[in-house]
């Protein structure tokens, strides 16, 4: 009876989330800097192997500044992030919900917060099936009292994935875009048909703009190849912009002003301009990721302070884009094009502005311009950043396989490809 109640509660809760088509949500405005990544690799997507020893680290800050009874659960979902009609006990070894017991109270920082952290898998929560999952954090053991949700992936490497970044054959985009060529080895599958396999490719963690391919270019025995000139084409962009917030006392090279006269520090970032017509040059960047760190204390997790950071983008001649919206993207905005990342035009200054509350660290970001009526992801960086074939980009490949009689597509193959590996 208890298991049935848990199952019903999980399905109802997840259905309302998926109605908004977003598995990464914040429901509590007091929660900040939600991190979910492989342990020791803060720049990576949250991916672990089935039955591998690796774990995912999860942490977040609570500005309520009083202890809360936080719990978490995990839910297996399909490749569309829709609920799978299975009991949590069918894909979890352990308990359906677990309490978060590890926390620290902030010190030194002006902004007071509780820092909570935990990891999975652990002895009370082990995912037993490969696929897409949603992590849910909620209060007081009540799954309907959600605080936030985040996606993560569990991989069973049954399919070998091999890939490379190439120049597109089309001369119109050969110097501005990148094409992903893939080969899958499916000999470990006892049975497969092409329609049972779906391949998803993600550029620099931009999961909302992932490319999906269901029809291969060639099948040769146990080898499936994707080499189309239309399916896996990505705008190359430029190396990401950066912002060093590891110190809130000393101005780094991208900081114009630090104002500490009242409350939290206010950081004015030097105005950004379009880089579309500037020459390309290479440098090491984080591809949109960020790292929580500082140069002034020992424990970044609970001693780092927060600042109100003002980003400014100057369009040509101070004139706003007509029929288009400008977005600030990176892992710190979840790479989502929504109200939280959209820049507002200040007519009196002739600039776009966006204020973000950020924890001390090192951030990377870009600007995306989307047409309101005819959005085209191939044009994301054309006016704001420029596109150059040489740009270093990271690509994540997931191969979903629906076995005969299975109720959901499992992740049966995974690989990461870097464009520099071909040079």
C-alpha cells in the first residue's frame, strides 16, 4: 500500500512538471547555485555509468538561513523527459526518498545561507537502470513540496560510439559551422532495428538545442553511420566570454566597477559588444561552464559570497534589435532562453542589461539572438558572437535504444567529442 501511494504521488508530481516541458526547474526563490556534476568534475554534464564507482555531487545554497528538512528522490523518465510507468522500486535500489543530512552554515560571507550537499549513488539510493533521470529535492518528506528539479543521465555502454568534428561540405557554411560524423557499433545488441535507435548530440551543454537523429545514413552489418549534411550541423560560435568573480575586493580584467557601499557587492561588468566582425583567435575557455572558487578563503562551498552582477550589451548605434530577443546564456542560466536569461533594453542608455545574483567563481557565457517569429538555432551567434569553424567546442552524444517489449528507451551509448581532437 505504501509503495502504491509513493508511486501515484511521483507520477502526479512529475506530470505537472513535464507539462511545462522543462526538467530543470527552481520552485523556491531562496535556493541558489544548484550544482549537479560528476564528483571532481564541475564542468561536466551529470552523467554516470550504470554500476560504475563514480558518483554525482549535488549541492545548493538556501538563503532562508535556518535549517530545513530537505529530502530527495530520483525518477526514471523517457527520452522526452516524460514519466515512465514504473514504480520507483523497479529502478532504484534503496529508498524512494532520502533525507539530506550534510550541511554547513556560511561564514565570512555577507550573504547568509545554509549550504547543503549530498551525492548519488549512495547506500540508500542506487539507480539500477540506464536512462534519463530527474532528481527532485523537496521539504519535510512531502514530494509535492518541491524546491527544485534537475536532470541527470545513467549510461549502460552497450553501443560503441565513435565520432569526429568535420567541416560541412556546403561552402556557404563550411567556415562558420561544424558537422558531427558518427559511427555506432551495435554488435552487443542481441536484436535491433534502425527505428529502435535514436541519437542525440548536445553542443556545450545546450540541451534545449540538441540535435536528434533517428535515421542513419548507412548500415553496414553491426555498424551504423551518421554522415548527413543536414542533421548534425552546429553553428561554431566563438570561444566564450569570461568573468572572474573570485575576488570581490579587487577588480579583475572584465570588471568595470565594484560597489560595496550597501548590502551585497554590486559588480558592473565592462560592456560587451558584438564580436561578429572581429578576427578569430583561440584561447582556453570553459565552453559556457562555471566554477565556484575564490582567492580569499579556504572553503569555497560555504565561505564564498554573492554579488549582484550587471551585464551590459551594446548593440550597433544603440538601437535595439527589431523582432528579436537577446539572451545571456551559459550554465549559470541553465542555457535556457526564458525570462531569467533574457536581456532588457534600456532606451535611455541604448544598451541591453541583465542583473544576475552570482556566487563567487569563474564564469563563461555568450549572447544568443533569436527571432521572435522564425527562430533558427543556426543563426544563434551570427550577429552577437560570430561563427568560426576553428572554435573549440565540446559535443556530448547519447544513443537511446528501445529494446523489444521495453517500456522506455535506455541510454545504451555515450561519448564526448572535442572539435580540437581533429586538428
